[in-house]
């Protein structure tokens, strides 16, 4: 008979627990060649944690896990954000004026589904192009020609889950507008919407704009209405595109009936300087869209219907 003795001594010591175990395994080889292990474990009960101590330790560990998850969840991926912003600024013509237009949804039960919102963006792009080029058959990101104003779409989600849509579009050149005004269909649409805007007697620079951005109080158009500017003024064209996209009535189903906007907030602005353009690009790329491990990560971008490449 052969007797083998194996001694295992396990000692664990960390700030939260101490565990001292002694395991002795006795193996006896019998005549028939079979091994018969006998295991005896001694536990040092003096080092054992009580039930309350274990519960406290588990809660403490869970708190650490929760803190780690939250820190990583709320961490802004600044590298990706800087990359996206820089790419946009390189692709956008900063020497050109732009219009920033915003549309909301008229009902609370609309604009909650991403696919619905992106399909509406697709329709907005198509309607704007076809307003100037009625026979245009291109899809998605296609443009009538290289000179047609580039469009950059972004979607933004409210706390209640509903989205609104931002469009940053290059200004309409006077030649394109003049060429379009020679067409009867465009002429009807342009002056119908323009007259509706003038009849509202809205201020171009609203009180809310001045409250939010002090520099607007010194703007040359402060205190003036749309009736005081020409049809070629960028502020009029910007407002026209905004209202045209929501215009939907009998025999004039030009826009999308589900979309809305507020003249009081003036959801159509003209971006007039490079600094303002850079600020708007930063505004459209809020930190919340660069939070790691969140459903909103890069969720504001709509490259499939925009003229930017990521």
C-alpha cells in the first residue's frame, strides 16, 4: 500500500475579505490498483465574514460596478466628436452663406420612429430639389448638378422621444432663383408662400432670437418684417423653404402635412459668418451624441440623405 499526502494551503487577503483554508488530500493505493482519495478541509471560522458583513460587501462592490458603468456610459468620445466636426467643416464651403432650418412634428404621436424620421428627411430633400428641377428623377443623395446647393441633415431627439429635423443648406444663388422664377409652377409656389409669410407680419429677427443671442439686437434687419425685404434676400428665401416644406392644402400639397414650425421661434435663420457657421456645426453635434454605450451615439447624423461623407 502506498500513501500519498498532498497539502493545499490557501490564504487570500484583500481589503474586503480574509479567507484561510487548509485542504489535505490523502490518497491510498490499494492492492487492486485503484486510488481512494480522502479529503478533509479545515476552515478557520475566526476569519469568516458574518452574513451582515457579506451583504455590506456585496452592496459596496455593486456600487463600484454601477459607478464604473455610469462613468463609462457618460464619457464623451471627444476624439470621435472632433473627427466628425472637422470632417464636416472641411466638406462645407465656409465662404458661402447657409440657411439653418428646423422642422418639428405637428402631433405628439408622430416623429418617434427613426425610420419614419429618416424617410421624412428623404422626402424633404426630394421636394426641395424638385421645387427647382421639376423633372429631377435622382434618388437619395443625388443632386441635379454640382452647382445645386448642398444639404446637410441632422435629427435631434426630445426628452419625450420625439424628433425634430435640422437642415443646413447652402444659400440659393440669385441665378438659380431667377431661372426658377421664369417657370410658371415655381412662380406660383414662390409668391403664394411669400405672400403668406408677409401677411403674418412676422419679425425677421424675433424677440426670442435676441434673448438667446445678444448679437441679433444689432442686426441690420432687427425690427423689420419680411414685407420690407426683396424676394432675393436670403432671409426671405430661407423662410420660404421652411414654410414651403410644411405647406399642405387643397390642390397645394407641396410639403409634408405632418411637419410644423413656429414663426415665433423663427425656425429659419441665415448663417452669415464663418464663426457663426462653426458654432452651428458644434451646436448640431452635441455631446449627447458622442456618449459611449448609449443608443444616441452618432444617432443625429443622416449621411444617406446628406451631402457630407463620414
